[in-house]
C-alpha cells in the first residue's frame, strides 16, 4: 500500500521532511501502526512521534484517531496539537 505522508510545524522542522510517498509493509494497516513504523526509522523519528508525544493526525484531511484504517493512496498528516486564544 502506498500513502502520502505530510508533516507540519515542529515535526517538519525537527525531521527535515515536509512530505513523502511511502510504500508500507502489509502489516501497517492503521494510522497508529504507521506512527509506530515511522518511529522505527531512528531516534529522531521516535522522539518526534513516539507514544509519549502528543501528536494529532489526519487522514485524507479529516482529524482521526490512531485506530483509523489506511487505504491505498491515502494522505496521512501528523502535526503538533494546536492551541489558540
């Protein structure tokens, strides 16, 4: 399955990646599984996206939870939580 990954704000700055196309292993079927798979890329990825980090995610431009299923051609975005005032 192929997905488009988008990273925003501090995540983009920390990892030096704004977007990329990924070919995922068969076992990566949810947004949460993608997050864990990305963490395995190395310490910077694990620090930025690890389970102890608060990270929001969107699937095809809709905010979703980690259990959201991925589909071929999906667009997945990770971004820090937004605060306003």
